[in-house]
């Protein structure tokens, strides 16, 4: 029981951590560009994988060698997160304004009319998934110091327990973000009109830009 509680706490806190505002804004902006549940979930998973990779590597090194994440590194990572949010927002708004590859397709099946939103940007999925990995990795770098605050509780059991705590924290983050992105993708795929989809994507991009500037401003002040 003594080892189970820290591990359950790691998974639970990881799920909660996934819903930090900067995480949600970045993944929503990407997911809005992929009008399918599976495609959006892939973005969420890749973001979570990047976040977990950075967190586990830096966290494990911190646990083994007993060192704290340098404040300068944390500050640089936080600024990078803000810049990434702005860049993601600009990309989403720009591609939405162009609107070259998105359309609504209607067809009738068994007497029932169905509406589907399609995108023909097939060649970009692989590249954008890699982009989400690095966005998640940057978020993980920025959040490692905060996560490490609660690790001493796990270390009191053993280094092995602390390492499992970090791993399950990451798994919780990946799970929660994949489910969130899947939900966004499902909603986007069911948008009844092209104009509504366009507005949703544009607003997602603008929200990312706004949060990015606010994020940087908060770190400078």
C-alpha cells in the first residue's frame, strides 16, 4: 500500500497536469486543424509523449544525482513555451484564412443525410505529429521543476518508487491529453458547416497567440 499510493498519485496528478492552460491551448489549436477524432488523438498522444520524455529524463537525472532544475533553464523553457504558443496560433490562423484544403461533404446513406468535414492535407500529418512531440517536450522542460517539488515524497520510499512516480505521471498526462484531443477531434468532425469550422479554428489560433503573449508577459514582469 505504501508504494501504491504514490504511484496512484503520480498518475492522477499527471492527468490533472495535462489540463494546464498552456497545454490545452496548444493541443486544441493543433487538433482543430485535424477534423477527425483519430487524427486529433494522435496529436494529443504525441504531445504527451514529448512531455513525458523530457520529464522522465530530467526527472530521473534529478533524482539520481540529487540536483534541482536550474532556474535559468526553467525560465528559458517558459519563454520558449510562450513563443511556441504564438507560433502555433499564427500558423493556425494563417492556414485557416487560406482555407484551401478543408470542405464539407454531404451524402445520404439509408435515407439519412450525413455531413462530414474533410481535409486533404494528408502529407502533413507525419510532420505535424513530430511538431507536437517537440511542443510537448518544451512544455515538459518548463514543467519539470514544478513536478519535482512533489517527488521527495516518493523518494522517501525509494529511488525506484520515485522513478515509477514520474513514469506514471507521464502516462497520466499522455492518457488525459489523448482523450481530450480525441474529444476535440470528434466535435470538429461533427461541425455542421464550413463557416463554423473556420471560426472555431481561427478562434483557437487567436487564443493560442493571446495566451502566448500573456505567458511571456507574466514571465517578464
